């Protein structure tokens, strides 16, 4: 049976791995969102008869992009903070 106590190094490693997983998921969601957004836009231009469906695809793309940004919200907030002197 493993000890329930973890060392600070183990906690730091787990935090780094969790951050890396969030970044990978964010990149995948963002990429899928951009692809859906542009595919929907190009589809509207090529087949105007299917505008409602393609606007739905574009909406899903926007939701994916927003979700990707929410996943990395904490790290971005840390980057935007002004250093205190």
C-alpha cells in the first residue's frame, strides 16, 4: 500500500503534468474550433442553400475556441499580471 503523503517534488510533477494535459486539450479544442469555423464559412460561400446548418457548425467552432481559452485562463492571467517592484 502506498503512503498517502506525497513529497513536494511529486506534487510539483503532478501539477506540471496536469498543466501540460490542459494545454494539449486546449490546443486540440482550439484547432478543432478554428477548423469548424473556417469550414462553416467556406461552406456558406460555396453552398448558400445550407446556411442554417453551416451557421450551426460555425457556432460550435466558436464554442470550441471559447472552451480552449477557458482551459488556459489561469496561466494567461498569470502572464498578464504586472510584476511588483
